[in-house]
């Protein structure tokens, strides 16, 4: 994993861990994340797909990415 990819992943995980984006909250768009984090949209998309596969966030077609409720 490259430095930019790791930075994007760590930043998004940090936002969720600190509650900046609480369960049910919508994350910024891929385009906005790419701009804010100085990364390409492909990098952002890959990180979001990884976090979705882990169950940390979910994708809703046409709506965006949302933070999932923590598993018990």
C-alpha cells in the first residue's frame, strides 16, 4: 500500500473512530475526499471499497457512503 493510500485510509478510519462521522452519517463524496486528502479518485474508491468490505461503512447506490453501526 502506498503512502497516499495509507493516509486516506488512516484519515477516514480516524474520522469514524473519533466520532467525527458517527454511525449513519454520510461521508463526503469520492470527489470531495480526493480533493480534501490530495489523492486520486481511484485511490479513494479503493479505500472506500476496502472499508465497506470490512463492514465499517456501506455504499448506497446513488446516495454515497455511510458509516455502519459498530458490530457487537
